[in-house]
C-alpha cells in the first residue's frame, strides 16, 4: 500500500461541497508472467478517514517492452510511461524475486517435493 502525498479528493455526495480524500493506493490481484516479463493487476484507491466510502478501482500493466500504463477511469487518470532500461531491469528483477520466493515457499511447505532453483 502507498499512502498518497496528495490524496485525490472526490465529492462525498452529488451536489455537495464536502469531499472524501482517497489517500491509499493499493495494488491487488497482481499477475506476472516470468517468461514474458509482464506484470498487470488492479488498483484500489481507498479513503482511510472514511472507511465506508466506496473504493475507486482501476488497472495497471507493464508490458514486455517496458511500457507502464495506469488507468483509473472514475478519476480520469490515464498515465502511460516508457520505462528506462534500468527501470525495466528492476521490474524484471522483482518478477524473478517473486517467482523464486513463491517456489521456495511451495517447496518449503512440501506442497511440491523438490529443490527450488532460480530461472525458468
């Protein structure tokens, strides 16, 4: 979870001057492909001061070419950015580390009997 430095303010009710500040940015239902080196998932914005406020949802994707897109339609946010070579290498490392960690966990719990080694 990321606590936003500048929360997104949304009107609390239609026609009202009162706003709800959505200050928590959460990535969820993350899917990564260790072969293609892609990552995608959902984004949730929540309001910590107003826990009953409906979450705002969107999606993110990092494709194999290192293009990151973030879309949160309810707030008219659409962000597209091409990652630098260093940033793409870092994302590839995160994918590999997550894969290795999950494999080690499965082997450690004896869900899969074998020895985990890095790589595909």
